[in-house]
C-alpha cells in the first residue's frame, strides 16, 4: 500500500491546479500563537475573552484595551515562514494555483507565494478611519496606545473582526478557485470558523486532502487524511 505522503506528493506532482486552504496551524509552526489560545496568565491580564476583544463593538468602544491585546497577542514581527509556506511558494505556479488563508500574518507572501487570498485581512495593512491613509504594521506596533493618523483619525487594522463581514470579492475569487480545483489541500485548520470553513463545500473534485494534527469535521469526506504537522509533512514532499 502506498504511503500517504507519497500519495499526496503524486497528487501535487501530477496536477497544475492545486489549491491550498490553510488556517492557524500553518502559522503556529512559525511561532505565532493562535490568539484564541488562553494561557495561565491570561485572566490576570485581560478581563474579557479573546473573541470579545477582537470584535468590532469592542474595538469601537474600548480601543485602548483592544490595542493592548492586539499588539501583544496578534503582532509577531519576528515570525518567519516555515516549510509549509516555503513549499507552497516553490510549487506555484506549476502546481499550486492559489493559497487561501484564514491567517493575517503575511507569511505566505514573505515566502514568495503570489496568489494569496487573505480571507481575514492582514496585520500589514492598517488604515485611518477618517482619511483612509494606509500605515504598515511597524507604525501600529510602535505607536503609544491607540495609533493615530497624522490627521488625528484612529487607525484600524485591515483585519476582519468578529461582527464584521468578509470581503465579497475575495470570497467569490476563493469560491472559483476551490470549485475548479483538481486537488484541494486543507492544512492546519480544524474548520470551525465560519463562513470561511464553508468554502470547502464548493469543491467538486475527488482529491481532497486534510492535513491537521487533530480530527476535523471534514475527515470523513476526505480522500486522504494525514494527522501530522503541516510543515514537517511538506518538508518531506519534494516535487
């Protein structure tokens, strides 16, 4: 019986239409913690759960507390791409057509991928809510308290907060890529965050691979399930 890693390698090598759909597990291997993970010191430092703090209402009403959490938990300027990011960049465009990510860290682009659809935005883009001038991550990270524009307006990260809708243009593009893919690889996500996780329903092919350390809701529908670190797995796959 062929090894699962070899099966996935053959799928990728023999296709020019692979789409990758990734989540937090891809970034945690680069040292970026999942912001939902609560450590032992969390309740001593914050009075609200992460999902409350990273919401539109909280951002508007308590921007100081929002940015205290955001800068400490969601900005990781020293993070570097791991083998999952690097391999996907290597396989584009001969094999990988697009990377669709729920992550906001920009590591896929840093690794060299060009066709990256960021469903939840990016920490590298920030804009003034008053005049719409854009600022980079460093400006926000180094600002004292709530970052302000030169015009005095409050700066907002270009990330999708709870209570906010996803960008329709990006969603439609992601649907097209998934619907037309020969191979769909789901990696590093437990597929519990909607509406992003619902995009998988548009896949019509017969080569669906799920690579995740733990069980996902899509395992029973997958043609290949590999419970392993996505970075370690991709490092073994040489095309």
